[in-house]
């Protein structure tokens, strides 16, 4: 088993553990507060048929170079006006224009909880 397969198995098992814990907590809440007050928000696990599909996809995969468009924008941001620590916020935008990519990055930074945007550190093309 390769490292990638081991990593995939670890991710799947952690996902399964999370789903089981969530479903148990919903069940406990329904028992404690009654079924009328707690809506059933249980999570269903997806069906797994990956052993057959992985062999088929390996044979049919395209190994050519994929063209990427967009920019990687690095903004220097702060949470407070008088903060001494500047943080670098990195955002990957699919926009072709640098200006549109920068505007998207600023919107994403504000949505992530950084109200103060200092300056653009770098803009790199993909």
C-alpha cells in the first residue's frame, strides 16, 4: 500500500468517525429534548465502490498537461487597526485579470475575518 492509499484510508476512517459521532449526538439530543424540538439532521455515508473504479480510472486517465489560468494573490492583512503583527493571506483566483483577482482576494480576506487589508505583497500567474 502506498503512502497515498494509506492517507486516503486515514481520511475515510476519520470521516466515518465524524459521521458516527454526529449521528449519536443527534440521537442524544432527540432523546433529551424530544423529537419535535430537534430535527433529524443525520448524515448518510456515501456508497463506496472505489476498488473497481480506481483500476478503471487508472487506465483511462489523461496524463497530458492541464492548462491553468488565474493568479495567486498574497495580501498583508490585520484583524485590528493597531495590531503589530501583519499576516499574509494567500488566495488563488481563477480570474484572468489581475485587478479582478485582487478584488476577489480582498473580498475573500474580509469574509475570512480580516477587516484591515494593508497592501498586496505579490501577484503571481498560474
